[in-house]
C-alpha cells in the first residue's frame, strides 16, 4: 500500500480534474517552492557545524562537472528529497507535473555544474542570466562557499544578500583571462 492508494496524497491522474491550465501553474509553483526550500537548506548546509556532515562531499569538486551534480552526502540527499516527498501531501499535482519537476531539477543541476564558460559571455547580462542560475553563477559558489545558494533563480540570493556583488564583472574577467580566480 502507498500514500497514493490510501488517498492521503494530493497526487491525481486525470488532467481535467483541475484543468489543463493548472498543470502549468502547479509546475511553476513547484519550481518556485523547491527553489526556496533548496536555498534555505543549502545555506544551512554551509553552517560550519553542519557542513562536514551534510555537504562537504559535494564541494570536493571545486571546479564542477556534470558528475558533481550527483555527488551528495547521504544526509543531504535525504533532506533534499523531503521537499518532493512533502509537496505531494500539500499541493495537488498531476503525475506528469511531478515527473516534469524531477526532470527539470536533474537537467538544471547538470547544466549548472558544466563549468563557468559553457554559456555565452553575455548570459549574466541578459535578463535570463540576471534571474536564472546558470553554470557561471553556480561555479562561483563552488569556489566561494558564502554566495550563490539558489537552485533555479537568483531571487533569494539577491534578496538576502548572498549574491556575489561582483558576479557579472568576475564572469567577464574570468572569460577574458584577466583574473586568476573567482
């Protein structure tokens, strides 16, 4: 028996139950909520008393690769999985929406661990680069542990002062080779 078969989750299988428009709305809501959950738990993982137990394994890669996106300490993996386990009890989600969120999370994590120079140098200056996290944004996090904690969006970093104030400048200098490190 599962929570779904017992009827205690909010998962549903008929798209018309909430309407087709709700599929997109719920997908967007999951991404925004997951980003908030990730930001605050990720920032907590960096607390000196927790880092060694929850997140140090991921940061063994100072220069991330796609494989780094799958390098989690066991406790970190459990804490991060709690979001998706919990959200199905709170928000009505179609199975396809849940699959889409899992797929987005996986692809986004791999893309953000590609390294600093995988997108055009204009990306941090473009509106997408200002609001969405890309490889350069996350690469800086792997070098400086005190900035850039988000998953999808730069919103929380900007709002709570964990956005590197020199992010765009450092990205440009890094690409042109004017700076040795970030």
